[in-house]
C-alpha cells in the first residue's frame, strides 16, 4: 500500500508497476480471502483511473472481509467515480460505522461536498485532521480544507491551511498547488509561480501544468504559458500512444487550446469509463467550444445534478446558456459562480465578470 500511496502522489509509472508487482506476489501466495492485497489492487486501479477494475477488486475485498473499513473506502471511491453516488454514500457510511478514522472521515467529507453541503464537508474534514495519525493524513486533510476554503472564496484562509500542511509534509505537490492557487487569488503572482513550479517539479501532473500555464496567460506571458502547454501536449501524445483515456484537464485543455472536436471525442471516451460529474462538466465545455450547445447543456446539467457547489461548473453552464439565448439562466449561473468564488480561475473569472456585464447591459 505504501507504493500505491507514492504512485498516487507522483503519478510515476514505475511506482505503479512496483506496487502491482508486490500486490500480485501476495495474491499468488494467497489467492483466496486476501482482502489486504485485493484492497491494494483496488486502490491501485483507482489511482490509475481504471475505476471499473477498481470496483471489481473492491467487491472481492469486501466479500473476503465485509468488516474491512479500507475495503469499503476503495469501494466508495470506485462507485463515486463511476457515477453511482447513492451506492458510494452507503459505502462511505459503512466505512465510517466500522472505523471512523481520518480516512473514513475524509471520504464522508467528500460525499457531502459532492452534495453541496460545504459546511458539513468542512466540519468532517476538520474531524479528519484531528484524527490524523501520520504526516501524510494530516497533509491530505489540510489540502482538502485549503481547497474547500479556496472554492468558497476564502483564499487567505486557504493560504494558512496550505502552509500548515507544508510544515507537516514539506514539498507535497498537492499542498504546493493549493498554496499556489491561494497566492493567485490574492494577487501574489511571483509566489504563485514559484509554488506551481515546485509542484510540477515534484509531480508534473496535467492540472499543475495547466494551472501554471493559465496563470502565465493571465499575466500576459504567452511564451511562458506555452512552455507549460507544450509539456501538457507531449503528455497527451504519450497517453494516446499508450492507449490511455484522457482526464478532465486534458479534455479542457484540448477544448481551449487545441481542437474542440477532438476534445469531444476525448470526452466521450472518458465518460464511457468514468461518468463522474467533473467529466460531464469537461464534456459540456468541449461540446460548447465545438458549437454543440444543445448537447452541451445536458452535460452541464448532469455535472451539477448532485447539488455540487462549483464556480467553474456554473461558469461553463452560464456560457452554454448564453449561447442558447437563455440569458436569465446564464445570469443566474454567472452570479452563482462569482458569489461562490470571485477568483475561481485567473482567466475565466474575469471572463465571467465580463459576461455578466454584457448580459446586464443588454437587459
């Protein structure tokens, strides 16, 4: 499981391979009722975004040991990403009933965040922080508390939380990204660039590359932005060559910086394997950029169907509604986006304000 955690943090293919080798060796030695290795395989497949396979392993693990809280957690993770939300909430409840530790409380927090109850999500993540037994658990909880603060329009609070996390786990890429986003919202651009750069050095994930590229775009540095985008393009070519399926950031990047039609194709492939709200949102945006707004609005509605509070989701649906001539709905979504987080994106937040002004001027 240590290899699985390391693989999640770094997205390093070699670490994934080492984790799988160790787990399959355990399964070869004990093929039946090996719930620890079965749980590990489920967690590994989830980290690789192979959620159907993760579900299969999680079901094996829960059959081997129905009283294993970690197995219920992996089951919940897989069900969530497969869009089976009610089933996932039930698995989270079983996990919490079995062992209300830091990991269970973090999943309970996320289940309420998905449903739009950010106060309950924050309270549960604070409990997860209090229950944390390792620096990694503490850093995880502080990362998500910082994210909740950011996405509720409180970047200064997020800055402090991310800083506390980096004291517990220096150099953690997710915490560096959270602090970079907080610095961006507060106008601390040099510090934001520094933190994004450090996050990319630790783990060159698409979301970090896109985050730094978009920040550089907002600062009027297109050449510096293109440096990040070029790395992302190279990663996408490698993904295609190995038969991988695009993640949300790759779809959004292709829609905005490449070919929207290709982004739609990428989105359809992703939805077949992962019908999760963030993928519905990315698909909605790809369809909008491709001029297919009637299809896009259906996807945007699915992205928000759980009641999730997300400024980017509302922004995307607003521009789709505007394109369809539904200015009242567009105005409502733009207001919701900016009220939720007025600094939700260095490029898109100013565009949201401009769109709202444009709609108001036309009334």
